[in-house]
């Protein structure tokens, strides 16, 4: 490993680093029939809504942010 790679790993593992990337928020989408789509990103939820608006009637559905379990 190069010194740059080691620095990158140490920065990522340091909880106090301001250069650490934020974890991506995930959502669970509950469809009108009760089906749940888990581990969806915000882009996934938006794509679902856009598809529903384009191809049909947008029925009631719920998107809830998943809690971190760490």
C-alpha cells in the first residue's frame, strides 16, 4: 500500500475526521398493496414516484427513512 492509500483508510476510519463521507440515507417504501421495498436510496424513491406519475395513477404509498443499526 502506498502512504496515500494508508492515509485515506485512516481518514475514513477516524470518526472525528471532517473529510469522512456521510453515510447514504436509506428508505423503506411501502406500496399500496402492502409490499415493502427496503434499502432504497432517495434517488430510488424519486424514480418510483416519477414512474408512477408517468405510467399510472400515483396511489398512496409511504417512504420512511430506515434507522441506522450500528
